[in-house]
């Protein structure tokens, strides 16, 4: 084998370069179907046009570095572009010839508001404002009743005579209130909906565990009582209203 390569080198012959890189094949499976096929065709086309082995290695390294960004933009709504090959190589078989990968803003990536806007405008955001204020009031009233003693113990303190509480429970109220207000004022509507779905799911779990008697740490007794019923009701309302189900239903009714 080595003798044949020596003879080829003496005759000025060079073996044809490989048409693809097996070390990059796994990337295709991370992309949506049509986009994965287009990216694979682009990558193969780039390497097929490159005979220099050092340049081929540079291409492969460049593709590997761009994988997280490529996968993110490919699965992000409204962004359907792939980066052109490095070093300006041209292709004839690539569907998105000349397109570039979008630099997404924090607002597009994470649902964080980047531009100043008026206050909450959607039903979901208004729900978050209402719940945030109510829960903050409950936390403040709770601390007025309990003070800062017996922080994690069962107590006989009850807000409005209905919701048994202690210092730790009051702190949870305050934290939840801040989360809801941040969701309303600092997140985009989809970001706020996502936060409400997470909070609603967590509260549903809290309610179930409360009925079973696992929340003595929060001074919540087991069984049917004001705390557990409140957690259950707020969890269901948060998933339905705060999670955007009512908004989606109204939009479908309007379009119909």
C-alpha cells in the first residue's frame, strides 16, 4: 500500500479527497428533517471542493464550533437559515445559498423584554400582575401575624382565619409574588406564559403533597383546608389563564 502511494506521489497523482466527514454526521440528526438534509449537502459540497487536507480540517473545525448556534437557530420559530461555508466557498446544490445564520436577541432566545414597552397588555400578563400583588399582600400580612419566630414550625397563625402560615410560608408568598410581577413586566408574553406553566405545575404538586400532609415545614395541615384548596385553585387558574389557554381560545374564535 505504501509503495503504491509512493509511486502515485512520484507520478504527481493524489488520491481523491473524501466526500464527507463522518465525525459531523451526528449533527444532521439534531436538525429538522429538510434542514438537516440541506445542511448535510452544504457541508459535503464544501469539503468536496477542497483538495487541501489542512483546509478541509479547518472547515470541519469551523463546522464543529458552529453546531450549538446552528441547532439553536434551526429549532427557533421564524429562523430558518444556515451559515454559508467558511472562507467564501460557493455551492450550486444548496437550497439556502447565500443566507446567514441570524444573531438572535435575548428577547427572541429567552423571552426577556429588550425594548421598552408599556405595561402588561395580554390577559396572561394581567393575570400575573393580579396574582403577584395578591400574593405579596398575603406574605406581608403573614409576617405581621407571625413575626420571624418559629420560622419553620407548625403554628396557629392564620391569615383571614383561613390560611395557616408561618415565617417560611410567608417568605414563599413574597418570592412567588416577585416572580409573577417579573413575569408580567420583564418577560415577553410567551416568556410569561412559560413561567406561569412552570409555576402552575409546581403549585399543583404542592397542593397534592399538602393534602397528603407533607408540608408541616410551611405550617400547612393535611387534608381539606384553606391552604391546600387555595394552592389547588391557584394552580389550575395559573395553568389555564396564565398559561395562555384562554388567550389561544379567543384567538382561534376570532380567526374563525
